[in-house]
C-alpha cells in the first residue's frame, strides 16, 4: 500500500481526499458547532479554501447566499460535481487565493474557512505569520463590521482528546494570542462501513499507525478525530 504525500494531496488526490472527508463527523457535531457561533438562515457568507465542498455543503440551503473559493482547480472540480448532483442553491464556486479574494469589502455577514489556513502556514514556513496574516486580513475585510470570522482546523487524528502537532499548536497559539480568536474543540470522528474503505483512504493518507486506533463497533469502524473552531468578530 503506497503512502500518499500530503504535499500534493489537493492537486493530485482530490478524489481520495473527498472519499476520506465524506466519512468524517458521523456525529454531525460540526454543523451544530457552527450554528452555535453563527446564525445561518438569511445570512450572506464567504468561504475561504472550500476544497471539495466539505463545509460548503453544510451551509448550502441554509444561508441566503454563499461565495466559496479555492486555489486548486482539481478540488473545485469535485465541489462543482457535488453542486450539480446535490443542487446546492445560491452557492457560487470560483478560483481564488485566500490572500487576495475577488469580493468587495463588507459584503458578508460572516466568513468561514475549513482546513485551509493551516496549510498557508505549512506552505510558507519562512514567513507564515505574514502569509497567514494576509488571509486573516482578507477575511476581516470581507465581513461587515460586527460580523463573525470562523476558522476550522484539525486538532489531531486517531486520538480522543485534542493533541495537535507542535508546529500546528504554534499556529493556533498565534491565532489566539496575536489575532484575538477564541477556541473550542469538538469531536468529528470518522465512520467507515468496511475495512476496504479504511485501506483505500485512511491508511494511505495517515499511515499504518492509525490501524490500532480504529474502533470496531456495531455502528461501523470508527477513527477518532478532534477538530478546533476559532472565532472572533470583525
């Protein structure tokens, strides 16, 4: 079984990525957590780094209008296929860099990103504060005064309590201490029906060390996942 390189997973393995995340959060905790932070109905939203539409699908049909952007064409292709298949209403998908968004300032009631901004830091190790700061500044620019900014990132795969890698923790500390975001943690566990699914996407992406962390239950094969949400007002 070949290991997939995370550095090119978004460009070369969008289908595998979508198959993985389609099994995440079987508890439906993420939508509930977003709703606690931000009312959705009747609101206009902008999504940074929408990828294959993981968060987009939660917002579609609930918000009044959503403009969702991603930097990677292969990820957007999957999101567009999902929109065609599922009929997401009032959702506009387009290519854009999170550090320079083609949206006028103050348009959105809230802005959200899921599992995207951390990669800005990872991809720019020499000046990650500058590059991530540009994306956060764009998020603030697009949200009306008093609107909300929401970040979603991983807190660790395979563990039942938050345990992010030290490099990730450094980024999260900076977001909280330097940019004023407040954190909370939830569980968004994966659930698979068969070991074939696990061996197709989990082990190639996360490695064999995940195998002993799998839980075989009557509801399916579970893999713990902890997720963080950070928020602040613009």
